[in-house]
């Protein structure tokens, strides 16, 4: 499972549950169920909350495109904002670079 933590236009992928609990102990978490597993958004503000709640409906064509990736693909997520598409691509085992 991958966790996205967006703060001040910075994204950190967290695979360690303990680390997530430490940094988010007083912040709400919104979990999004996807076909590749759950993505948890730590609600630092309006942007992360909006992206978590509209994940499946905001850009369904982008999710469909990512579903076509293979493990040898590299996903360049330029303008990643909080990185929700990089998080979605992560469990597919393709490389993701996000800016």
C-alpha cells in the first residue's frame, strides 16, 4: 500500500505505516479504494481533500491510460500537484517520477 502525503507542493511516498501514523496522528485521512489497492490521502488542506474525494471522477481517462502501463514503463507525472496519479501508478510496479 502506498500513502501520499502532500504539503507545500511536496509529495512523499510512504510505505511505512508507523511513519504515516506519526506524521498524521492529528490529521484526517481519506482512503480511496482502487483496482490496484487503497490510496490514503492525509488531509493537509482543501486540495488534498478535494483530490481524494474526486479521485475516480475528476479524470477517469487518465486512470484508464495508467491502467495500460506495463512494469517496464516510466510514468512522468509533470505538474503532479499532490501526486495522486503517481500513487495510483505505483502499485502497477512501473517507475514513477513526479514533479
